[in-house]
C-alpha cells in the first residue's frame, strides 16, 4: 500500500473505465499531479495535493475497476487500497449515461461503510441518451451525497469536493442495500459467529465482511482463515448452502442479487425516454467499427497521425537545429583537447538529441494520440484489431503501446501498464523495441524515400509489421501457452475534448520522457563521448569489423554505433 504523506486528508477517486474519473481528477489537479506505481506492482496511480475552497487535500486517482471483486492486478490494488482505510473519503465517479450498470459498484462502496460521495459524471451524455435522473431521490436511496457533474466542462467539480469535505467533517452513513430473505439470514448468521477482531483488521463493518465472504473474496477469506479457521469453514458452508438454495453457482449468487437491487434502484430514480432515430455516434460507428471499412479508417487515422507528427516535427526540429547547431559546432572541435571537454560534448549531444530530435516528433504524436483517445477512437481501434492480434498471440490493447512506439519506445513501454495480464504485458513490452521510433523513422523515410522511392519506404514498414507478427507468434508460445484473454472494455461515446484537458495529457506524457528517458539519453551520450576520447570506440569498431564491413558491407566506423544502438533498444 501507499505510504501516507503528511497529515492532509486523502480523497480517493474510484470508478469504472471510461467514466471520466481521470478527467475529473485532472480538472482538480491541473499540472501538479505525480504518477507512480503501487509498491510491488506495475499498476500506476496518480496523486496531487490540491487547494479547493481554501482547504488542502491529497487526491488520488485509482485505476479503473468494474467492481470490488477483482479480476486482474489493477482491480486488486484498487480494492486493496480502499480496504486499507487510507482513504478518508471515497469519491465514486459514475457514468450517468449508463447509470444502471454503474450502480452495482456504488452499492459495493456503500456496503463498506466509508464516507462516500457519488459524482454523477457525464450528465450531458445521459441527457442526450434520453436518461432523466432524479438526483435527490437517488441521494435519498443511497444515503450519501450525489453530485451531478460534467467534468469536461468543469461543471460540478467544485461541488464534488465540497461534498467530500462535508463528508470528512460530518460523515453521513450510507443506506446498506437489503437483499432477499435467504441472503440476509446468511449475513446475520455470519455476523453472529464472526470474530470481533476480523472487521477491525479489515477496517470495515461486519456486514461488509460477511457479504465479501459470501461472494468468495479471496483476500477477506485469507484474513478470516488466519484469525479463526473454524469461522472460515462456517462461512464456506453458508456460501455453499446459499448457492444450493438458489441452484446457482456460488460465485454468482450475491452478484446476481446485487444486480437486481441495482436495477430496481435505477428504475426508482431514473426514466429513459426512447430515441426515435439513430444518433450521429451510431452512424459514425457503422463505418468506424465495420470489419472492413473500419480497417480503411484505421489506415487513414494512422497516416494522419504520422503525417502530422512528421510535418510539425520537421518544422520544430529545423527551428531547434538552427538554434543549437552553432553551439554544437563550437564544442565539437574542443572534445579532443581534454577529458572535461569530451564530457561537455557528451552532455551537449544528449541535450540536443532529446531537444532537437525526439521531442519535436514525440509531442505532435502524443497530441494526436490524446485527441484520438479523448474523442473515443482509440478504444474502437483496439477493439477492431483485437481479433487480428489474437491470431498472432497478442491482445487488442497492445495496439496502443505499438502506436506509441512509432513515436518513442519509452512511453510505449510505459503504455503496457494498461494491459491487465502479466503475460500480455510482457509480450507487448518485448515487441515494442522492434517498432521503428520517430528517430529511426526519420532516417527510414528520408534515406529510403530519397534513394529508392516512397513505395520502398512503405515496404520497409510492411516488412517490419510482418517480422513483428512472426516474432509475436513464436514468442507467445514460449512465454505462456495459454491463449490471450479476450478484450473486455467499454466503448466510450464520441466526445469533443476540451483543449485544456488534451494539453494536460500531452504535458503528463511528455514529462514521462523528460524525466525517465532524457537523463538516460544524456548519460549514454557522455559515455559514448568518453569512450571515443580514450580510443575504446576504435577498438570496438575493429572488433566488429568482420560483421559490419565484412558481412554487412558497411563502413567500419558504424560498429560502435550499432553496438550501443542495440543496447539502447
């Protein structure tokens, strides 16, 4: 779990994927957010200290989860953080346009007995879909504050924090959902036999512990077995008995009851007015999600992505080269005059390499990718290629790190965090370095396109894709013989993203390169300059000459470049 920092109250934002949780968080955090990993995992979280209405708080954006019954590592760490008691207030961000589905997790959070605020985000989308929500009625049914919001426009953001502070000062307990007679009798039996120190160990009410045991929660079951093995055996018997009464599988009894309660609650507080004609989004999806036409759209989007990156990147790189070239030309002759000057040349090469080569092409690429993501196209692209990727042993979500890899391998490797299973995450991470990044793409397009023509340059990329597919097929059988899990993800509605939200996303992702990769690039440049100064580079070139000049027909001087290029990737 995360170590608590300072004495600021902690407000955790939790919600299902594509509910606008991160948009709401970013509207509060601005550019001050910090990204890190949960200890012992590759799952990322974002946190920030904010001042709202004159009060300071620490806010945390937890990974998206569909329920408190985890199915992957990201959902597990989210559940563990909520159970740990580190959050003073929980803000449940729900997509109001799909309220019926979102209410199931809200009911689970209410059962935890923690100070809770429900942020009804995307109220504008709910209205467009014809969903009318009686917010006061919903608040009365749940017993916790429910705040309408449209995070992309900043509507309701401050009110959400105001309600969170009110829950912090004077918590309002939620109204626990009531299930059918058999479930309630099982809950009472477990509460009567439950060791007194079990709820305290889990920082939760006895009722929540009983419900989690009936639902087969492994973490709660382990805690119960450690404290009182006999009670755990009794709980397992109650769970089996309940399943036999309903003639349902044990793992679905309570979730089915909760689903029914959520649907009853939705019908009590919401009304859906049916639309008479297809929405513009449905018309667009008929083309974008078409199994054939969608691929043509993906190619056009792909060409636009790189066309924009190279056009804008070329302009920026040319302008920056004009600013940095005189300084580089002045330092280069001095490198041979002493060790200090060699280090200075290496430092300058590293700084200029990041500033003049990577960033000019990376930032436009991230900008267009952020637009694709916020508009809603990136999720559709992942869904479209999922079947194709599975044929070579990959996951549909691998398309996102792959696209990022054409800009820079570092954010692409970081992008593998969105893939749930370790098997698919490792496989994608191994294949990303095979993708030509923006720096190598510049060389491919300029040299191949100039000497052999544009079709030859295009052929290089086709060949590269074939190689990646073959390597993926072979490697997927080596890493794990089980097939990759299917792609389960929500397809968000089309939206026009606010410019500020897109720019914040570009800043966060660009900062990852500047903090993580640029220092490594500078350090490697210094090492290269020192090796060149002491003459080791010549020895490496002579050692590799049989391969470079003999087999490959290249100049002997490229040996050290190829050697360090392989190490870099």
